[in-house]
C-alpha cells in the first residue's frame, strides 16, 4: 500500500498496491459491529468507532480517569471499578463524585478501604482543569494536549464554547483534529454538567507570566526513559508538565524542531531510537540531572 503524511506527521493509507499482493491473499472483511460490545459502528468519519462512544469501554475509561496523571484516585483499580459499574452506581466518570462511603465500602469489601477511597475522591474534586479534561478521555488528546487546551482556554466553559477554528489556536491541534475534539466535547455535555454539579473544579490555574520568559521559552523538549537524580520520582507526564512550567513545549517525538532530548544513558550502552535520531539531527541530549539543573528555578 502507499502511505502519505497527513497534516504534519500522521501517516495515512492512500491506496493498495495490487501488483505486490501475494497470490492466495484473502480479503479482510470490514467489521459490521463493534468488536468489543457488538453494538453499532459510527462511520461518520474515516476512523470508525463504536456508536456508544466512551460507554463501550467504561471500565477501562474509569480506571484511566482515576489514574495518577488524571484524577489521581489512589486505590481505585479495575476490581473496584467493575464492582461499581456492575452495581449500577457508576455509569460515567462524573458518577465517581456522587458515590457515598457506603457504596465504596460495598465495592471494596472493606469499611477502611471505602473511607480511604472517599477521601481520595473528595481530594480529586480540586484537581486542575487539565487533569479533569484528560480524565474525560477525549479522542485526540492526552496529558500534554489536555494541559495545552486547559492553559489556552482557562475554563471548561470556554473549552465548550470553542468552535473548530478556535480549537486550532491551541498548539499542536490542526484542521483535522480540531473538529473531532469539538465534537467529542459536545457529546460529553451531560457528563461535564454532572461534574460541575458535583463540585469538580472547572478552571486551570494561570501560569505566572515569568513562564513565558523561563529557561525553556521557545524551546521544544522530548522526554524519554526512566528519570534519575532530582527527577527520579517523576513520571514522564510530570516531567512534561515541568517543561511547560519552564515555558517550553513538551513533544513526544524527535524532529528538526526539537531543542533538547532528555534521557538517561541506557544500562546496556546501546542508545535508544530517539537518542539515535537526536544525534542524526544534531539535537542536544541532556541527562535528567543536567535538565534538572537547567530548570532548577521551576522545581519545588
């Protein structure tokens, strides 16, 4: 098949090369129903998806939303999530914030665990908008993109009111991704309303103006591998957040626009594929320790 670059980076299949097809090849039929739940398939866009949306994989979505980089509800794993869904107590992410300690106790099988989960959920109400937005599982977004969207718009109301052209003003969102995100946000209106009614924070703290003049202002940074030194306890999402706090842009792949690649030397002495790419392009490679020194004013 022939493939071309759609937008800036995403590969797209253009056509099959019939002449290279091996003899005896069998046609792969397109699915007529969602392979996960057997429901209808939404074919409105080139990327087909289940018509039920996030409801198709609710346990995975709830577990994802409760993760450390999103709502950070420690202890709410797959077993308890499944119990809450099976009991009918949780039908979407917003239902987490209306759970009683008794319901959590029943799901976890322990009054002590139920009380602990209730505390964790109460604390999750105050997470910044970027984490709440990420917890919604909007297609085409992740932690980094959710931070950019939240920082750009400031409030959930502003995100909801944005059209595709306004969404494109967010760095990293192009003409293909913007309408998908806008459509997804609109489809989650009921869930977002429930979150707001439950007292969940819907605003993003404004970064100090100094961030625009920070040590990484105008620079693009890629973080990979396990951190060490002062960053040893940080995951990649947390280091990416540090990049943006220092005024930089966190990216996931090394290219000609990359300023720094942050990675620890490999244990076996063999450089990672990103390190090899950085060397080819002349990108500066920093150890986690050197990077921590560069952004030391933003640590803490």
